């Protein structure tokens, strides 16, 4: 890609042109890292010539933000509507400041810093109620991918290398070594299942984002922990109905248990049709209509707020699939946290045997 460069006072301005995606993000990252690490000037990226940025491009920005010297400043300016929305959905403005123009950024940096009032100390008694966690049951796009032989061999090799010189002559010693001495990347794995994210609010109801293959493991976990006799309510938010976001639902064990309630939220009016079609002949042996749980579909309106399981949910319309994990993100860690659901404007295919492809848009 073409990346222009110019000096404006004591600021280095980079001006990429075109799309920053999987094909161009490597070059973009190389130029950006060189600018923030080898120059003494602050860096502004002029996005006026950028029509689109994917998650790969955002990773390049994140890498530069982390590797730049602490005193070096990095910002972006002149974002078009699509790119600005991507930054908004992904909350990237918290990592890299956004300005309307290069001049506005320069003026803001030249202005003396204003003292900020001290943030009030949170009430210690309210802390336990403010606990909010996120667990990723699946993060892969397009299709699930199990570990291959070479990856398994690499984990075994790393574990054996780490075990050199240790006394591992009892099962307890071996377990302690695995649990405490090995990093998660060696003792465990991640990234095999397609998207499914659990928002753990501490309440009685479950909150999920997406029904990829990770939802099978989530459902099995619930049954192991709570048992099949206890009834549950599952709130599921779907950004869109591409196959990788729904393919796990036929294997979601709680859906087969009477008394469980599953509410599926999304801005697409076709979600019910898509899930019914996926789980019907000739695609699947168990018809959706035979599931024993109570399943409800709730259509959300973009721009509206909803209260679900102690969360304030804001639905927003999105013009891109660049940020899959922008399906949901948290603005504050509290029981009244805001969960923002990004609904794409890509039409949902009701045929699970094919994925619709869009010119210039990666299928995620």
C-alpha cells in the first residue's frame, strides 16, 4: 500500500492510502513501528485516504501503541464514517486518540495539560456486586480448527524441556508442575472453537454472545457444574447469523432439557428462520421444533437500550464485520454495565450449506 510521510511542525504525519487489511497490515505495522520507535517526533496517522481497516490493521495500531516509548504520542485523524464506526465499536479511542484533523491533534498536544480531579474511591461494600468477568469459550472465525499433530508435539516438547532437572516422582508432583510451572499456552489450548463469549454477571441468568461451536463446551460445563435437573435461563446475543456464529447451537445440551429457557436477541428479523433451517432435514437429524427447552427470539431495534439480566444493552448498527469481538463489549464493570450489540447490515443467509461472500468483506 502507499503510505505517505510528511513533517508538520514537530509531528510526523503518516498518510496511508487504500485498505488496511490482512494483505496490507504487515507493511502498515512495519512503517508505523519504525516511526514510533526510531523518531523523536510524535506521530499522527492521517486516515483521510483509508477506506477501510480490519482487525489486522487494528492489531498493528495496538502493537505500535504498546511498543512506542512512554513519552511518544500516537493519534489518528480524519477518519471517514466507516473507519470511525470501527474505532467506535472496538473502543479503540481509549487506546489511540481520535482527532478531526491533524491540526486539531497538534493544538491539543501543544495545550498545557489540565489537572484532572481525583476519581472518587469506590465504596468497598459495593465491590463484590461490581464484579464482572468474561470467559471466551470460542474465538475462531469461519470454522473450528482442532490442534494438529505438530502443535501437540510442540506442547509436549515444551513441557519436557521445562521438566528438566525437576523431581516428578509422584502424581501430585506432576499435577503441581503442570498447574503452576507451565504457562497456559503449553498446558492448555485456545482458539479451536468458533465464537462464543460468556458474560459472567454474578446473577442467576446466563449471558452469552454468539452460538459458535464454543457453546457446546459451555453447555456441558453448566450441566457438570449445576446438574441437568436445575433449570436455567440463557440470554444469547447474536450480531449476525453467519454459520460460525450459530453452528454450535444444535449441540447445546441445555436446549434439549425441558424447563430451560433460551432467549435469543438480535437486530436481524431472520434469526428464527436461520436457526430453524440449520437444524432441520437434511442438514441435521434433530429438528429445531423438537427441542424440549423454551426458546424465544427477541428482535432488537438499533439505537435502542434494553435491560437484560442486570445489564443495560445498547444495540447499534454496524457496516462492517471487521471486529468480531465487537459483538459485545463492556463499558463498565458493574451490574449496570452497558453491553453494546453490533448488528451488521449484511443479509443473513438461511441456507447453512453455503456462506455468502461479499466483495471486499472477509467472511468472519
